[in-house]
C-alpha cells in the first residue's frame, strides 16, 4: 500500500494590475453611488477650497507692498498731532471714526494717515519700537550691565507681546462681532503703546520719588482713553452691539495700563 503523497502548498498569485484597478474603480463607484458619502466628500471639498482661498488671501495681504505702504503715508504734521493725541487725547472731542469715500464698487476707501488724524499708521509704532529698544540698551549700559543679548532679548519679548495681543484682539473681535479687521490696524493700535512707555521711562530716569508712578498713572490712563476712543471709532461700521463695543474697547484700554507697567519693568 503506497503512502499518500504530500500536498504541496499552492502558490498565492497576487492580483494583476488590471484586477487592482478594477477593485479600486469598484470602491470609488460604491462611494459615488452612496448619497451620504458623496455629500460628505462635497462638504469636505468645499471646506478645503475655502481654506485654500483664505490662506492665499491672507498670505497675499501680508506680503502686499501696497497694503503696507498705506500705513507709512504720513507727514510731519500727522506725526506730531498723533503723538499729542496719544499722550493728551482729551481735547479731541467727538467721534474718532475714520474718514473714507465710497468707491465705484461701493466699497469704503479710507483716507491715508496724512489726510486723516484718526487713521492708523505704522511709522510712529516702528520709531517708538526702535527708540524703546535703544532706551533699554542705554539704561543697562549706564549701569555697566549691557550685553549684546540685551537688545535681542528686548526685541524678541516686544515682538512676542505685540503679536499675542494682536492675535487675541482679532480673535475677540471676530467672536464678539463676527467682524474681521486688517491685522495691520490692530498692529498699529497696540504698538502705539511705545509712546507712553518711552514717556514714562524718560520721567523715571529723573529719579524723583513717586514721579514715575504719577507718570504711569497719567500716561497710562491717557493711552487707555486713546485706545478706547480709537477702537470704538474703528468699529463704527458695526451698527449694532453698542454696549458690547463700548465694554470691549474699555477693557482693551484698561489692559494697556498693565502692559505699560510691565514694559517699564
């Protein structure tokens, strides 16, 4: 009696390329035939397209030379009046709404800073930022503790603080009013803080007892009032939510006093 022959394992034949393509086509055809899956893909595609358009528009706005040039279109008269408005805003009565004309497409075309004292600019903030960094370097140099890292650390800290404040304010503006301003507007508004900080730093260098705190109280409250009026005027295009706009502007202004005290330290 002969012994049974061993059964050899059958080789596994991988599917051919045509079979793989057929299976893939069948899979996508099943998805296309499913209304729920098709709706989900359509919604996802719409969100991706919107996100791509938003990203392109934001990046295009960031690197747009014309958009940045608007905020540096200033003259000597504007700079002097604006600085006076920051440190002594109380005589400037009435609404601080920006001036504009209606374009052919019915959009608002705001006047450049040198034509409107209430327009935001970035020339004063930039000069204030540079002056503040140099003042910090001079302060540590007078004490014999200056190092090159002092300037880099001061610059980095200021940029982080300003960037965080701009992002927080834009987020709050969108959440509260469903409205989004150009980030350069907030960059201008919050960067005006270097003007009162420099004034307080100068007064503090006189080393007169309690004079620094008096300067902080005066210039801090002045800048808080300035920012309140400025923000409230910039939100004038929002016809409703008057109380919410007022509270929002007051809270942002009061926070600046804390920020000035921190930057002086």
